[in-house]
C-alpha cells in the first residue's frame, strides 16, 4: 500500500485487509403539521468510511512500535491512499486507529479507520468541431469535472467527406455556412453556452454555463472542485454565468454547445459510492 506515494514496506509493513463502506447520507425531508404531503429533500452525501488493517513487523518489540509510528506520522493530514489489489485510490484523513499486539515481539496489527472519498485516475475527453457529444462517467456517483474550452481560430481541419454540418473557411480566412445551413456561423460568438454539466441541486434541472467575451485560442478553465474560473491563467469570473459547479452524473452524459468551432476538454476522476 502507498501513502502519498510512500510504500509502507519501508516500515516493514504490509496490507492485511481492506474493509470498505459507503458514503454517509443525511436527509432533511419534513412532513409539516397540517400538510397533506411531505417535502422531500435530496440526500446530502457525506464522508465514505473505510478501514485498512496493516501487519507491522520488526526484529524486536521496540522496532515494531517505531515502525507503527513511522506509518502514523504520515497520516497527520489528508493523504492519497493506494491500497493493494485495486486500481482505485482514496483521498482521505485518518479518523481513528487501534493496535493489536497479536504476537508481541513478531508483528502487530495496526487498524486504520479513515473518512474520505474513492476515485480513479483522471480520464480526459476531448471534443472538437461538434455541438453535441456524449461522455460516459464510469463512476457510481456524481463526479466533479474540470472544463477546458478553447475557441478555435484558423481553417477547419475536417475531411471533405465529413464537412456537412460543419463551419467552413475560405482560402482568404472568411467563414460561411455550408449549403445545408446546418453549421454555426463563426467562432467569434460573444456568448458561448455549455449545457449538460451543471444542474439544480434541488430539482436536478439542467443549468446553462454562459461565457462572454471569448478570444480565439485563449483557453477558459472552470474547475469543478475548486471553483476557479480563468482565461489563460487570469481570473474570468465576471464574464461567466454559472449557478453550480460542473459535474458528470454516473453513466452517459450528453453535453451541448451553441458553437461548433471549439475545442472542449473535460477532465474527471470518477468517484464511487
């Protein structure tokens, strides 16, 4: 097992077992006196509890105690845990621990109780020159995403036999709509709209992300974990209308834009109940 990349084998320890749990749920639904029906409120998801037991060894009792201490000293703050026999990771903090001196001078069992969340390594989805696309979240719960949007400039790099419905570019750099008028008219829209990544936490209704004053080739970043909104590293919150941080629901998510002359990149670390 790794703790922030540090192998517990360096403390003469190894993982004995992992005991998994699920995220705690809290609910504030009410049935007011005199009302004919209750008010149902969506559950709030709290920490995921889990326990990892370690065998800790040493040449004598004192060395075993010291090895236990080396492990615990690395668990004073939030850490990234990589247990054995799974590709899932955990962002967690130690909540409680206990020691069983099964064989006093040979090995002890260090039982570590954590709270946190479970996730996979980052997955990246990149979409160019399209207005509707589907992203599959392999996690089992709603997962925050980092959204990167880059308005494109220059000629459209699309094979001729796939150009129906796309924005086209003359040799002189002017833009026009193809014959079936299915394309969007240009990349220099004042308002970009992204749908399918934000929703009302009470009703689940879709909420638009609207971005104003965009510039070709300048990347706009919306971080669904920190709330940071930037354009080429500079704050852009004043030009963005957003009512909830972007996330992906478990399973398929349809994402829509009002402009197909974009590069959209969605980064997520799928989370699990």
